[in-house]
C-alpha cells in the first residue's frame, strides 16, 4: 500500500514538473525547446543518483544507503532491504554449513561429499588422514584419481551402493577400510569410510582361536578316549567302573563339543558356497531317520518323515547336513519320552521348506530370540544331562545364512515347537513328489 501511494506521488510530481516547462514553452512560444530543456535537466538529475548507486554498490560498499529523492529514495531503500535479507540468508546458510562441518568433523568416520560425477566437494580431517586427501587442494578432483584401487573404481562405475566395499587404505596398506556411499541430494552423495582393521583382526583371531583350540584338544581327547576304552576290557572294581563310566561320558561330551566347534569354525570361514554342487537332501534325510531312531533309543519317540523324494538342492553338503541333523537331534534330545516328531521337506510356493515339528513341552517366548546364540541353553542342567553343547542352533544359523535362508522358530509352552527354514527357488532342482514314512 505504501509503495502504491509513493508511486502515485511520483507520477503527480512528474506531471507537475513537465507542466511547468510546458507553461514556460507557451510563454516563450517554443514548447519543444522548453520540454527538451526539462528532459535534459531530468536526465542529469537521474544520472547523479545513478552515479551515487554505482559508488555505493561497487566502491565504498557501505551498509547505509545514500540519500535519495523521489523514485531513487524508493530504489535505495528497496536495495538496502534486499541486501539485509540476503545477508540474513547468508548468515543462516553459513551457520548451517558450519554446523554440518562441525558434525562431520565429530564423526568417528571419514566423510567425503562428492557430486554424482565423482568430483569432491568437501571432506573432513579424518578423510585426510585415512585417504591421504589434501584440503582444499583436492576440491573438484575426481575421487578415482585419488583412490586408485581398481575395486573402488569399479565400485564407483557400477553405481550399486547397497553393499559396503572393503579395500586397503591408500595411505597405509596395512589398514583395511570399509566404504559406504549414500546419496543424500539430487546430485550429491556422501562417502563414509571406516577403519575396520581392528574389527577384522579380532574376528580372524577369534576364528583362529576356535580352530586352534579345537585342534589342540582333539589329540589328548583321542588318547584319553582310547585308554578308557581299553580299561573297559579289564575287570575293574565297582568304584573304578563307575568312575571310568563317568570319565567316558565326559570324554564323549568334550569330543562332541570339539567337533561342533570345528564345524562352526569351518562354516564361518567359508565365505561363499559352490552352488554348482547338487545335494541329495531326500537321501540325506533317509539316513538321518535311521540315526534319529538310534539316538532316541529307549525314549520311544515316534517319527514321521514327509519328504519330496525328487526335490534336491544346490549348495554345500556338509553345511546342509549340519543344519538338518542339528534340528532333528535337538528335537530328540530336548523332548520327553514318547514325543511325536515330524520332519518335512518339500516345495511350498517358490521355496523349498524344511521343518521339524514336535508336540513336546515347547519353549517360553523370552528364550526364542536367544536360541541361536552360542552356548545359550534354556535349561542348563537339562542340557548337561542330555549332552547339549549350546552350539547346534548357532551352526544352523550360519549354515543357512550361506544358503540365503534363516531359521524360523515357532513355539508355545505346552503346545510343542516348530523349527523351519525356506531355501530359495534358485537352489532347488527337479519336480515335487511327496513321500511319507513313519
């Protein structure tokens, strides 16, 4: 409203100005010369304020605008307000950039902001330490010129950043770095680099420790087991017989524990499986049925095996054998005498489903999430009595992860349990033909 009123006032003043020169032209009988003189004075007046504007904007750059008259007062005040708003926006933007950089500097990881074409916009100090960048000298450089590792260049060209990439540090080859690229703007992405040398070293030490301990324990256990077996043939006294029996039981338990530790170590160490090898899972389950009946012994479990005899699997035979046998053996060891156990293998939709179901005591909900943890036992006293080691389901978990599957546990106290997993269709072979034997 104020601007509109000012505009009306300017028009009135302009009309009065030229009206005065028009009257002067009428008095002097030369209207054209009078209007020309008025226009020339008007242009000189405007040029003076244009000069003030140029000096204000380009020379002194003062925060206070020069004094103006007429329309130039409005122009000077308008430019002054625009400058104030721009300064406020620049301050907000500077604060935002400063907070972003402070946050990036506080990260425990190296952070590099890059454009989609790979040119570097900004990096924090940790990126300079881990990757050897020099800031701001490397601003605008293509990141592939600074990280010249072939796997990283291929990773950038592929453009699929769903999985992280591990590569040696360009500064120190003894350091192992994990790289993640996360798009966060229309044409920008952030490269986050973490030093995982210690983590990978600890993982390797843990795996080596388990493997070495298992190997070192095997020899004395084998010797002890051999001598105890020889002692059974001697006519011992009653007390020695009982002691010898307990020692044999504990030796067998330690031997089973070492075997499971070695199995778990081998499964963890194998990164990929050979999907070209065919595993005859139906034949494996046929042998497993005989072993299950022998393990049940006097407990009198009843078994039902529903098996698709034509459905085989691509994968690692030892790992699949460990997975299915541990599920069946657990059902036998941890269920009461007379429990019915049902083992199923067949095609369900686009998957191959293996399931072990029993009508035993069931498992309380608070234990289910922890069952695949190493050495976790629902009832420790009962596990010692049944010979459980707490490693069986951990073996199952790692074996299934190598076959793009995971263990599903459904159980309710008093209603039994169901342990199952689904194998993807790409690992299945042949058509379905269901057989049932009990």
